[in-house]
């Protein structure tokens, strides 16, 4: 694995490495993104973040919100495999935005990167963007590093889900990344009846060799089999499905 670029800024060490043709972003030794411009899929965690969106019944281009950009792998995949009106990425770390643009080539006209605290941005969105419109897909991939381990930024409690739901279109989908099953099982729609009424359907995705658990919730029916069936119907994904490594069940 070769180091393409590295620098320490404000006490944080950043590295961009390549492993073959796969590009990886590390922040304080924590892997934040990986992407292969030729394969388009990672065969790993980042695939899980876009796959649930295949369940959406869509007639118009999607409006997508990604909280936590990193190197931007999931933004690339949403842009590649879906018809998107726009993809808004919220990232507090200015260095991550710089790396995403320079090394991960996150420069599509569809993609808009905003440097901001994602929690504050979400909480104030309806006030600051009264005509901004809601989103078909909201992806929460917010983490910070502590003792070289990723820690979830926004607790997945009822308050956070209410904020996200307020930005969601009817029958849209919220997709959330967790590290560890215990963290995933703390998601409010699983144990809070009031949140479950808003988002009664869910799927739970995992991938080998990683302890990440990705949960997706919606008011419209979500079924694990729908994802695989959608992959087989998708003009691009059906030819790449051998690169996908995931398990999925309803939750």
C-alpha cells in the first residue's frame, strides 16, 4: 500500500493511500473512505450505504443528503447508480472536503459539498432553507475519532430521528451507519414506538470483515429481497453484482 499524500493539520494526521487501484482516506489511522474509479463499487461498507435506496419507488430524480462526506465514496456511487437531481454532502472537516475534491475527484455538477456542522445544519435547515425542499434519501455517516476508533457523532435517539424525518419526503428513506451491533440496536425506530410509527419498515445490512451495521428506515415497505431483485434489474449493477459482498435482513 503506497502513501500518495499525508500531512498533520491541527494535531490530526491525514493520509491518502492506494491499494492497487483503490484509493483510501485515513484520518488518525481510522479508515474513512475507499473507492475504485474502475470498479465503481467497494465490495465493503460503503456499498451498504447506497444499496437500500434501490427499494425506493421513484418517478423523479432523487434529492439526496449525505451527512459526513469523508472521501465521498457513497456520493460517487449515488451519482453513478441513480438518477439524482442533486446530492448535498455536509462535512465539517475542511481537509476532508479538500481531499474529496482533489484526490477522490468529487467534482460532478450534481454534487454540492457544504462545510458545516451536520447536526446544526440539519436542525436549522427548515429555517435557513425555507424553499430548499426535502430529500428522498438521507444518509447519516457521521463519525469522529477517539483513541483511533470511530465514534458516532449524533446519538440515534428519537430527537435525532425526528430532525431527520422533518427533512424527509413522504416514503423517503433514512440510511444510517453504525460500528458494532450494540450501537445499531440503539436506533430509535427499533425500540421507540413513536419513532417506529413514522418509520415502520427497516432493513439491516452487514458485510464480511467489518463490524459495521447499516440500518435503513422508511414509511414505505422495505424488504431484504427487494434489494437483490433491484440489483438484478439495474442496468449497471447487474453486471457488477459479483463485487457486492453483503447480507441483508428485515429489522
